[in-house]
């Protein structure tokens, strides 16, 4: 079937249509606390088509060193059928797909939990996302509440590629108009409780000059602290990058909105946290993940201070564990703590703050310590890393 | 046939070639008023190859919400063979292809008229453009004149994808050197007087969560005023975006040029108007065009104030008409007025200026009213929008 | 073969792992002077996959006018099987692939020599790079030394696409820790001593409107000085663009690093020189290289002043020679001197500095002249340019 029609000259009509202010409406997106009910499922609009170039571009922008995301020839030699989207891109896109519905009214992003990558994303894949409300915690009528949500990203074959939980702080709707209804869901909430991952790896760990010589599984020992040399100055580019991954929260790109806020969010647009995490991961990558063949997951991720255009971010990693992966010869699991700082070099931050840099910020009060204002992020992550020989 | 040769060591020779300032030439582009004659046809240089990624990238940068431009799977489900280039990208690229010849000497862009989209642009298509001078209005020897031009964009099969008229203000050449001659035209000026559009739509309007639930044809009523919630702060990114679509006017990216001007264009580079329009369209899209399957056209488009890096733009739409499209069941035509504001939220602008916001700026004087300095743009647009059920 | 495993819930463990500052390490990249030995060969990490879109994007960002890099249809009509990567992109990427090993500790980039392009790069190609240390010049223990290196870029078939020499100034390691070892080389240093270039040109020089009418071989005469009309204001975009081509030197994107330096590099991040060269080449392109079918090479390239975000760059070209290419009918060789200026228009720079603008900066002292602080770059380049008729 096709539709055909003839275009005709367009005549100006605005002056003939009476202007009636009573007919104004103000569509609002996101959800207020009163609008969230445990058990609700939302299907998120738009979707996102991945291409070789937007994958390469994301990896380059965020300074990834793992050739899996930069070099198609290498990805194929390892066993994958094509380039891989970096886990950071899959995470940023999936989270952002949910923002218009889940968090465009959120006051703060409190934490990431149980982020699990279950399938590779290749050029040509299209992702869409669903969210289920798991909990809503009221803290009284005069305080914003906290909601725990689970989001799942699926590809064009309805197979889950990512799932994660997230806590966000949201205010009450009160007298304000309700937000725009969510699209109706067209399928059951996808879930992958078993989370079986299958990777087409050849097992012939190739020795090339494309990864460094000292970032194999054998090069990590629990307790190692790795101070990443370079920082990255974040520019106003962050506003375009936020929309580039599909995140529609005005806090990140609308100075009129940001300036009208009160408190510590007031003023310049705040850098979307997913971008910060991606830069920190990238800054660390040539020291820790050049030979990672899979990002198993993240958890306990907290943005402990906001960042703004002009800030320079730096990163440190600490090796928490190295383990064999049962039944799998050529690779092992490395668990790392990743910490981000701003406007101080990573080396200088370690010099100044010592062991406290790796103490979780929300544990500081109980330990009788002050929060570290130079510190912007902390998370634990698990990587499947190539062994030197197999 | 092939050409082969051997590269030899390159010996420095600049010091042996006498420097003769008399041999300096200063190629200039664009046309002065004296150089434009009604009936002239120009073939524009370069051309522009569209790819899935530059199409997706444009749609994301300018905040498009319609999944047709963001999600290949959705575009195919609707009936198109692939992703579509957004109309804003086709318009921006076609206009920009003509700038080096048509308007690189223009003082101001006065208006867009009868912009008509006649064929989809898909990944892999290459566009080029032609312009015909329709009118030249002299306003005396001491004043810049006004020219009306028609530009047509064609694809690699010489089929017209876009045509539009544009009025620009241009100064006299006077004592200055002539501009660089235009390339010779290699074919007759393409025109599509009938402007028949054929779209491969399936007519099975799919219900998905990928578009919102309340932007179907039935959701629009003449007179509705829709205040779009978010704004977008424009950064210095605009300079690269201008060249990204192929626009070569130095007013938009050359601060040495801008600073040397006198009057209200003097100072910082001005944001190319096509980009402003694209952002306003994007800001409006989740409220008005998520379910549009075709942009029929624009007309009476005016940039009423310039914008600069640092400005935050916002948008409002007013529904002017909703009409059936004869012989076509599943879709209807929605005509909208789109208004842009800057450095004020759309809601606040409506609060402050009321009905005057939708009164055309060039009608203000006759109505005994002042121009609204917060207002930056106005246009009428016609969309072919999916019905909820068919 | 494939690898499969089940993802399990991730338990927080950082608080259980003792924090031992003695286990901190600080991986450093680049080489100090003491670490460079003539004859050493380095294989560079990562590699870079070219796609139609990142090639088009690079050409657009740097304002290329040659349709070979912008228009797939034109490239195919000329005889190439697909779009070409612009020489500037091939040069920028290959140089950047080597930075982490060769020059991340460099104090200054002193010059480019014998840059030769030996094969086209097409969409889908993946490049990697090797460097050989040719010379190390010590200037005493209290002074940085100078090293001459040769870098070669090869494609996925191990065929050389680019080779060039570069001089860099590097400090002694002294008491500092050694830098991270380079990856082992997996093949002999690739070299193309004969440098035979084969191009699949049809020889039927097509006449289209896609290039201008006056940039054919016949339009150039030795001694011509061509003042390019437009400039380009460089914004903070340069930081992302630097990493976009894979350059990891913190001088270009880490303000904490830059601010801690002393001397004229201290303060804001300096624009990576390869980007400057690419913009100057782009600004010149519509006047000199629209009909170039091959960039034969560059030599004697010097960045004579640094540039920063906010600077506006402009360009001038001088024709040094026009020569037949023996055995090749339809094309001739044009040798040009390209000069860059900043924060002054090219026309004004010629007005102010006259012939001195084309005198090499390092020859100024011997000639009893001052250096020109407005001048930022100079190089000689050789192009294979289409004849008007053949």
C-alpha cells in the first residue's frame, strides 16, 4: 500500500484563527511521587538505533581504550561478529530512554544497583526500554520521597541486553497538574531472571599490539590502587551529549530551568551523571579494561557531588578481587572500585585524602569523618578479563 | 583505467620562489545585488551524502521525538524501507548547499516561503541543489536590496526532494571586486510544479509505546495553544553545526568577521537560523509531531531576533487547523503556528505577552503594538498525522 | 566456540578490602628521552575503524570543500569505489594513534616532514600504526632533547596508507618512574620505500557543478598568493575532537594538567596542532583543492604559535610550482605554501606583514627580522589536480 497526494501552495492562516488563551495546555513529563505505584510498568518512547559510527563516536568521546569498541578488525578477531557497543553507551542510552517517563521530574539520582549486561549490542540493533516501579518510600508530605525502579533494555528481537535498578528522589505533585500519561505497554515487562550470557569468543586470545602488555588478568592483585594519569575537562558539550543519548531532563541543558531552581542545583546546567561515569570509565580504561571482553556489571554507584561545564574530572581504581570464572579457561573476573574526583589530579587527590578516598561517602558520618568535596563518584564494577596465555 | 606514480622525497622550495605581493588575489563568494539577475540559475557545489548515522545524529542533536528519525525498526514497521532523514535536516542541508553562491554576501535572511518536501531522503542518498533568482528589488543606490530566490534539492536520481523560496537582503557590490563565478549548470533547473508525494505507508497504524498516547490526529483542536515544557541552551557548538550542514557564511563561525561588522550583527557569531528552527521544532516534537508521518511544508517563516551562544530557546505551538486529507483514511492534516522565544521559559513568555505572542511581528506596527524582543521566530507548518485508529 | 555464564547478584565488597596506600601505582605513558633508542620499533595500541559517517563528519567539521570527501556519488563518478577519507583525517588519526607511546611526554611538536599518502582509505577500513625511532639528539643533561621518529599507518591488509617523519622535544626522565612498556611488536616495521601510488581514476574528468569553475590545474600560476576569505573561531570543541582522533596528550583536554605547567604552555589546554592544520587546509580548500584527486604529501610543517579555544584562525596559500606528472595526462602537480594566522583576517595579515608572512619563521633571525606573532603555522604541500579538459 502507499499513500499519495499533491502538495498545494500553503496560504497563511494564523491571522484568521482567534487567539484564545483559555485553550493553553502545558504538557509535563516525568512522574511525581503521587503518580508512581509499585508494580506499574512503563514502556518508554522513541527507542534508539545503534550504528557502527555512533558506537565508535561514543567510545572515542568518552576516551575508551579497549579496542573492542574502536576497531572492527580486532572485535572480529576476538570472535564477535562485528564491533561492540561499549557497555557505557548501552547503559547511558537505556537509562536515558526512560528519563521522559521515569525521572524528568526527579530531584536527584540517588544510586545505580545491579546493573547487568546480558547480550552484546551490534551495529544496526535498535533498543527500547521498559521500567517497573519496585518501591515507593514516602518520607512525609513535606519531603520528597524515594522510589526504586527497575529498567530493562531490549533489542529488536525482544531479547534483554541490560537490566538495572535505580533509586531516585521525587517530589509530591501537590496542586500541580498531572503529568502526561505514559504510553500503554504492548508486552509484559521483560525480565531475564537467570541472566545467562553467551559470548561468541574464540578462546584464542590473540596477542597483538592493540592492547597494552600489562592489563591482562594476571596483572591485577587485590588491593592494587591504580592512579590514572590523565583528566578530562568537561565543556558545554555535555548539553548536546545528554540529548545525544536521549536524556530529556532539562536540568542538563536548559539554563532558564536551572537558574530558576533553588538550592545547590541552581545555576548552570548540571552534567548528566551517566556522562560523568562514562568519562571516568574511559580515563581508567587503558590501565584496567583494555583486555576486558565483557563488563559483567556495576553496583553501588553514587554521584556524590554534581559537576558542571568547566570542571576537570579524574579517576582512580582499586582492585577488590580477582577470581576464576568456573568452567572458563581463558578469562578471569576482576572486581574494581572506581572513584572519580574533580578539579584536582587523581594523584594529588590520593596524596591529600589517602585511604578516605576509597571509603564510601555515605559511610563517612558513621566513621566520624567529613565527606570529600573533591570526590564526585564511586562504584563497584566487575569485568571479564583475558588471561595472558591460554 | 588507473593512474599510478611514485612518490619522491619532497624538497623544500618556498625560499626559492620570489614573493610578489602584486600576485595576490582575494576570492570572494556569494553574490552582491548587482550580480543577481532574475532568471539566473545556479548549480551549487559539493553536495551532501546522507548516512543513517548523520541522520540519527542530527535528529538527536535537535531533540526530535518522532521515532521515524530515531528508530530504524519503527520506520520499517510504518512502511518506509529505512530510517528517514528528518525534514529539518533536509531543509538545513539544502539551504546550506546554496549559501556559498546565494547568500554568503547576504546581510539578512528575511523569510522562508512555500517550503515543500516532495520525497523521502534515506541513508545513502546524496543531495545537490540548484537556485533560480526569481526577483530583485532595488531600494535605491544607498540601500541594500531584496532578492527572492527559489532553491530545489535533488537526490542522486535527479528527483526533487525539497523546494522552497527565500527572501534575502543583499548589498550593492559598488567598488568591490566581483565574486567568484558560479559553476556552470549541467542541467535545466529542476522543478516539480505538481509536487506529487508518494509515501510507502502500510496504513496499518501500529500501536506501540514508541510514540506518546496523546499526539494522534484526534488530539488536536483548532485554537489549542501548547506550551512546550523544556528549553535548550545553545552553546558554541552552533559554529561547528553550521559547517556540519554545509553553511559557509562567516557570520556564523568567524569572530574576526563578526567583530568587524557594525550594527546589531556586530560582535559574537550569530546562530544560523536553520539551527534555531530545528531546535524549536525539536522542543515541540513530543507534544505535536511524534505521530507525524510527513512534514507537508512550512511557510511565512521569520527570524525576528538573532540568537547567540549562551541563549536558551523555548517553543510554543498553536493549532490553526485540522483537516481530512481527501482519499486518505488513516491520516489527517494538522496546521500549526510555531513560535520561538529566548531567555525566558515558554510558559513565562505566554504569561507576560499573552495573545500578542502569536501575532506576527511584522503586523505589530499596524496594530499599534511593540515588537516582542523575547520572541525569536515564527512560522506556519503543516503535518500529516496518524489517526489513533484506522 | 563460545563462552557462557550466569550473572549473579553483585554484592558490595569494597568495605571488606583493606585500603593499603603502599599498593598504589601510577602508570605513565609516552617516553622520556632516556627511554628512546634509535632503531626501536613500537606497535601502537587501539587502531581506528573508518566509516562513511566519521569520514564525512571529519571533512565537514574541518570545512573541506572537495566533494571527494563529502559526496559519495561524485567520488564514484571520478573512479573511486566509495567515498575517500580526507588526507587530513588519515594524517590526524595516524599521528594520534602514536601519541600514547611516542609523544604523551613530549614538551613540543617541532615539525612534520615527508608526509606521504600512499593508498586511499575507504569506509570500513581499519588503520593501525607503527613508529621507529630514527634519531635522538641530546642537548645536555639540563635540557630537553630532540628525537626524530618515523610513523607508518597501515590498513587491515597490512598495506601502508601513510608514512611521515616528525621531530619532537622530550625531557629526561631523571628520578621519575619509567613509563609503561610498549606493546611487543608482532611484525617487522612496515615500510614503503618505493611509495608507489595507484589510483582507480577513470581519467574522464567530469564537468559538474560540484567543484568550482576556477580551481583546475590551469588556474594556478607560480607566485600566486591566494587570500582565503573566511576564518574559523575554534571553540572548546577542540578537546573532544582531540580524543575523537585518538590523541591522548593531556595538554589538549586536561585543564588541571595544563594549569600546573610553567611557561607558555601553562593555562588553558592548547589546541592539538593536527586540528589547526586541518582547519587551515579546509579554509583554503574551496580556493585551491576542490579538484585535487590526491594529496601527494606535506613537508616542512611548523606550528609557530599555539592556539587556544576562542582563537579565530585564517589561511593564505602561495603557489610554489605547477608541473606535469610524467605519463599522466589529465592531472598536474601543484605545490603550495600554506600559512595560518590567528585573530586577524588573512587579508589584514597580508596587509600588515606583506612578504614576511611567507618567509619561514626559523629563517627570520638570520634575515634580521622579528617573528610574526599573528602567524601560527606554515607548511609546503603537493596536490595532484585535475586539468580542465582532457
